[in-house]
C-alpha cells in the first residue's frame, strides 16, 4: 500500500494513493459505505500502531464519479469513516500538488458528504471551501458527570459537533489530558441523554473554546475527535460548525475573517458566505507540508498485520 504523509497545521494526514481496497463504481458516498461495510480492517491497519498513531487521519484516493472533480477522497480515522475532513482536504491538495497531479488554482474534490473546493494558493497554502454548515440546536444543557451542567450548541460542519466554552480548564497545551477527560465526559453525557445530530446522528466531535494566546487570533480551541485523539490543527469542520453558530447569533458577518487558533498554536483563517438553505459556506485557509512517502507492508504472519486494536 503506497502512502504519502503530510501535516496540516500540525495535524497528520495519510493519503493512500495505491494499494487500497477495490470499492467498485458509484459515487464516493456509495463507495464510502462499502469501505465501512466490507473493509473496516483498513482503519487500524493503515493508521493505528505499529504503522501510525491515534491522531492520524486517512484519505483513500479514489476516482471521482463527478467528472468536474480532480479527485475523490474517503476520509477515515483509526475507528471509522469521517464525513468530511478539512485538514485532510488541505493535506490532500498539497499531496496532489507534490505528485504533480494538480497545480496552483482552483480544484474540486468529491467527498462522502458532497463536493468541496480547494484553491491551491502556493505549494503549501490552501483555501478550502466546505459543504454547507449549520447550527442544529442552540443552548443544549447536559449534566456532565463530575462537572455538572454544561451548555453548548449542536452543529454540522461536515461532521457533528457539540461546541461549548471551556470555562474551568484553560485551553493550554499543558492541560491536554484534562481537556481530553472533560471532552470525553461531555460526549458520554450526550450519548447517555440521547442528544444527537439530525436524524439521530452521533455527535462524535467535541469542541471546547477559550481565549486566544496569539496576537491576531480570535479564539483558541480544543477538539476531541472520534477514537479519543485531539486535533492538532484548529479543525476545519469544527471551524465550519463554529462560524455557522456565530452567523446564527449575528456575531460574525459574511466575509469577515475569524482566526481560530489550535491547542498547539497553529491557526486557520476562516470566513463564510450565506448558504443556499439557510446555513453557511465556510472557507478555511491553512498550510500543509508533505512529511513522508512510504510503502506499507502487510506480512501474512504478522500478528499485528491489521494494527493494534483494543482487546
């Protein structure tokens, strides 16, 4: 399996460019369902130890069904499919440029949740325009074990998010274990209380906000991803969900730039335009860098051929 690794503002992406499973024909949405149903071994095998780590996100490169698109991509982490992934879309654009497949300019990617646009501004800088994002529920109160009442919004940014302020734990790098514990408890409370996204979708991303550390930034966030790893980048789909909430509250104007800082101090420039169905079309600008090219080997006698999984 041939892969190219990159990071987007610190968050890793592994693009599978050859040797992935045959998912047949159809839309990227249909093929993503086949990946989940028939080839779920790939999640841990390609991304988890001993070949990767929990924070890594995969992008399986597939031919697009939409011929206006430069590529199709199915995003996943160590435990399952992701609907969309902002940092991985930026990483994919830089990876395709590294391969000579695309150049500076505008390109379209077909994803399981719709078509996104990437503007490759230079070999490492990408402006990604997401699918429409929206706030689904406002001021949802949950009772978090060991914490008490927590109030936040439920929003879609390509994945489902619960967004709330981190009022008692500072959004500092040294507090990552405590922030992880808090976000995990919030996710468990959402599940326990039956709070979900539209059509009962699981809210699998938790986004906590605090004041910025850097001059010129507007906010600092901590995002807990499915599987338990935190996002090293400011989280593209999380930023999309956040600006959808800000737009709904009239706290951010269309076209106004909002700078989101990650827990490690990297930043995205975020703006939006009104969406066609009442949400927002968010644009995320960030940087990505190719870090490795490799061939993953799967020896038949390797007891951890398909990755290290919980037992």
